[in-house]
């Protein structure tokens, strides 16, 4: 049996939702973020998903994330907020496809041009 079926690229399963007693005290209204980091060293992008953006960015900047450790320094260039864990991880996986990367790069370009012109 394949253990990776239904898992995101980081081994976390977006298919599993907290239920029952194990969910006691769990905040079901948690926000999730898709974020894009740009390496100033190699100009490549890193796409990730997290429920705590500030904490995750700290991990990246301190070199605690294997895939970005040797690509520092990094800049956060884009993020999206989701209210649903499943939708956030689903979109992260999509953005890692060829079609999704193209869409994401267009969003980033539009976002960058909007911010350069002073429009918020």
C-alpha cells in the first residue's frame, strides 16, 4: 500500500480533518497561508503552506528548513490567506504544477505592479 497517497508535498495530509475528542480545544477557525519566497541567491521561488506564517518565515530565515537552507537570503514576495486547511493545501499543490506556476507568476506580477504604482 502506498503511504503517500493523499499527502501533500510536505507529508502532511490535507485529507484528514480533526474530529472527536482528539479535536477538543482545536481552533476550527484557523487561517492557513500559501506563501511564496524568492531566493536572493539563485532567484528561484519556494512555495509553501502554513497555519502560522510568521513562525514559518522565522524557520526559513534561520536556516531550519532543508529545502531553503542553502538558498538564503529569502524575501516573502506573495501570500494568500485561506479559512480552510483543505483548500489551502490543495491550492499549494496546484501552484506547484506547470499550469499553477504560470498562474501564480501572473498573480505575483500583477500584485507587484499594483504595489509599485502606490495602489493598495
